[in-house]
């Protein structure tokens, strides 16, 4: 009786329990389903990392890594770059059923609960890589409710992210001691290697760290780290990821670390990116090989005339920066080493002239052998001179560009119009030319504005790779490059030591007023090399010139980076829109029957002007007008050397010339005095070199050079 009563009570209990658990199950499912939709998985937390910026060159070589906004070193990589061993070592150690469960490992969970009930302590954890990832992305206090939330989120996550995506996230978010987050930062820091290059032994060491990063740091606690590493290796054997023998061999190995020195390369370039002055992705266009070569050459070409040097190398095809050096020594505080002069605004000297010549050719206003006047220009308050103080009288456009003569350049600027030229240069990216046409006046062509070396080199890239329909036509760009790439150009810089391996390269120099800036831009169809020298504070640099101080460096860089074998064979072909015609050698205009002497010259059919010489040359040859007579300096005699006598006060030298009309005397490029024929002037003397020019109203000139000791 008692027995049956007891059985009945147990039956009722079981019945009630079943009924209640059934209800609880149903309520649980409803709550779970509601929560699932009410609290959708915060996938946005997983879309980005608190990552460092890792600026690399075009081949992925690290130039610099920064700390993340929260001060961590975190360099996320795709799972494909994690290497062979690290992912499996992590799975073996942290979550061996990772590939089989759905975010929560119920087998491990029930075992953990059982152990907790039996032993009253936690022996094995039930956390999975998925629940750990949820915690890493959104840290919570380690309480039971947190664990329930994390398990719930892990189940949700597994429906959104694939196993590989979850593992990748975990590898990039796991802590590895100090401020190292993720396997790449850890691999670089401890082994100076990319994760893909880690050996089994090294990967096993890293895989053990996330469990307790500060206690297991191999650089501080090698014993504990080794013990943990060996445990990881044993787990890998259990999971059948490796053979027993393999783990035994690895366990014999000591811990060998190779601490990393974070790179600090191409510092001005990287600074400019981090400061937002250059808008480039983290994998930049820089070529570390070109960069180092440029830095070395700057050191070898050090100049005592100026303490600043800036160089850019660009890809002519797209203007991409391949090298950028902003000063000879980034760490030199006294010489403003951290100032990036390639982005500084400086006077371009004569470096804009090729654009004016090209534009004039494109508008039918100029052909290469056309004769221009190199005569003094007397505008009120404006008497521009040539760099050497001489005037050549009549000179071909080709020679005027090669010699960078100022008066012909002003004539060309007048032909194309100041406004048009300014707008063209702005359109080519010289955005710092932001004043009005009147502000610059004719001086714009002689360096009256301010440009940045990088912008200038990019404008030349457009010249180097001109295409039909561009601002400058391929025909005009070809002619300008041809004029500026002849052999006589190289001789001027290299003299007798001319390097036979010099590639065929066009180049233009510039020197600004008071020798503040020395420039050279060298280009072919592949590269642009831009060099600037001067003092970053803008102070004058005595005797600094583009040809002496910038051109040798630019051309040596070009020689180093060019592919010489193919270069000299494959010279660029003339574009289709160019042809040759017979011109009068006296005027450079199309010849007619009366011309005494003719030569061939390039022109743009349908564009270049066709009006012929019309006997102009003949009349000049037969009736030389007195005004055309060249002056002749009688004293001093060219090449003389004078010795100053110490007992003489205020030493001076007599200047005398034959000629007609007014005579204008220039000494070392500066106007000295006006005289008449046979009038003797006295030039005060100091030791030095004197280049003395005498010109007439018409611009005919004579020139002598003397030395005073
Ligand atoms: Zn003629």
C-alpha cells in the first residue's frame, strides 16, 4: 500500500516535472527566438579593427607602422597570410572541435558543468574560439551572465560569419603580450618574421600566448613560455595535426627570439601621408629600392653651398611617386631635416620655360629653328637679363631653350599670352600659382611664381607622356624633349668625365634670384627625376646653380634607375603629327627661292605658320644697317689675368669698346654703366672672376672674361 502510494507520488512528480519542463522549454524557445531577432548580431563591431597604420612600399615592404588609436600594435592580415602552422596550433590549443560546433561546444560545456558540480572548481573551460572572439570584440566582465550573452552571440555569429572568417578575426584580435594584438604584430615583434614564415616551433610558441599573454611573454618569462609551447605541441599531436616525432623534435628546441626594430623608412614621404598632405592608401606607390638609391646618392653629392636637398622620382605614366626625399638628413635638427622641401613653395627659376615653348609650338607660333631676338628689353622698371649677362642678338628657338635665354622666353610668353600660360600651368597642377596674371607679369616665365617640386615634376610627367587631346600635344612635347636631350647637353654637365651609360634623357635646369633655389627636372617616357637644392629657410646660397648643383645629381639618379640596354636602342618615334620642311637658315621661316642658305626643320602641318622668308634674309645680308654692327671690347682682352698690387688704393680697370650708338656694360650679370664708343669707364676691382658684356641698343654683344688675383 505504502509502496503503491510512493510510486504514485514519484509518478506525479515525474509527470509534473515533465509538464513544467515542457512549458519551460517552450518559453525558453520563445524567449530565445525573440532575443535572436530583438538583439541582432552587432556585425559592425567586426567590420574594422583598432588597427595600426602600416605604410608599405609598392611591394609590401614596411616603411613604418603606427600605434592604433588605442595605443595598440595591431596589423590585421587575411587568413591566407597566416601561414601553415599558426591557425592549426591555435585551434588545437583553444578549441579542438572548432570546425564541428556551432559557436558553443555543448560537449565541453556539459563536461565543465559536471566537473564544477563534482570538484567544486573549474578544471576545463568551455569557451570556444567563437565565444572568445565575441569577448575580444566587446569585452565584458567575466561573470556567468556575460558568459551566457557571449554564448548567445557566438551562436548568432556562426550563422553570419564562416568558420574561416571567425578564425581570421580571432587571429587578428587575440592578445600576445605588451601592446601586441593579432598574430602579425606578435610574429614581427618576437621573430622579425611574417606569420607565413614561422616554423612549427615558433608558431606553437605564439599559439600558447593568448591564454595568458603577460604571464607567458617569451621575452620576460621564457620558462613558462616554453612549457606552454610544449603543451601546444602535444595538443597538436592529439588533434593529429602533426606526428608525435615532429612534436618531440620541436620540444627539444630552445626558445630563440629575434626582436624586431620597427622600420622607419622614407620618413618625409610617410610623414606626408600620415599628416594628410599626400593622399595615398597604406600600400603606397613608393619603390624602396629607388628610395634607398636616391638617399645614398644625395649623401654622395652633398654640397656645402646649401643644406637642403629634395628629390622626387615619378612614374611618367601616371605621376605616381616612386621616391621622395625631403632633406639630406631627417634627424638633423639644425638643418631643418624634418622639413620636406619637395612640398615647399619655391621660385622655379627657368623650369617653366619648356611648357611655354611647347605651347607656342602647339599654337603655330614657333618652330625649333625659328630665329628669335635675344636683345635687351627696356620696359619701365623691368630690365630682364640673361643668366650670364650676355645677349646673343639672333638665336634659334632651339638654342634659346638649351641656353635658357630669358629674353626669347619672354618673347614666347608674349606670343602665347600671360593669361593663357598661367591658366595652362595651373591646369597642369601647379596650384600654388594662385595669384593673378598681373601679380606675376612677364616674370612668371623667369621664376616669378612659387611652385612645389612634387607638382612641378608631375607637370613634367604630363609633358613626358603627352597624348593626343592633352593640354600639350605629343608633337610639341616630342620637340621640346628632343631639344633638351641632345648630346651637347650632357657634355655641359659631365665634361670629359661623361658617362657613356647615360640614358637619352631630357632635362631642364633652373636657378632662382639670388641663388636661393637650384633645380633640375630630368625626364624620359618612363621616369621623371626632380631635384631641388637650396636652404629650406629661403636664405641665398652664393654660387648655387641648377646646372652645377642639381643637374649632376638628377642625371646620376636617372642613370642608376634606367634600363640602359633597351633605352639607347629604342628612342621615341616622332609622333604622326610632325613633319620636316626646308627653312631659311637666316630667319628660320619657310624658305623661298631668294634664300641664300636653307636647312631642314620640324613643323606641325596645318598648325605651324607657313608665311615664308620673302627675301628678308637677303636684304639683311646686302644692306647691313649700322645699328646691326656688333660692338667690340678693346680692353680688357678676353682671358687676361690681373694681379692686384697691394700699394694701390681703390684699384680699377679700364673698359673700352668700339661700336655705334649707346653701349651697355654688364659685369657678372648685373648692369654696370652706359657709355659711348671710345669712352673709357673704370671698373673697381676685387679678386675674382669677371664676366664683362658690352651690348648695343639692338642687342648685339661682345663678351670677355678675366681673372683678378
Ligand atoms: Zn630667307
